[in-house]
C-alpha cells in the first residue's frame, strides 16, 4: 500500500493559490456572420476588470 503523503503549510498555501483561476470565453461576430470564440484564463481577483474590458470591445 502507498504511504500517505503529508504536506507542509507552504505547499498547501501554494495549492490554494493555484486554483484561483477563471476561464473567460468571449464571442465575436465576424463579417461573414459566423462567430469566433476566444478563451482566456485569468486570476479571480482580475475577473471583473477583464469582463468589463471584454464588454467594451
């Protein structure tokens, strides 16, 4: 049987920070009537600013 791995506080804090991402999908209508989609991963703290910038485009 495998031994259970124990983590220190530093490693656990890094794991929590790494998971704070959000995926933004922006749809854009092209000249021929089709839609193109852009995917972007952003940090949760910057999410509202990125959404506002995407709406203004």
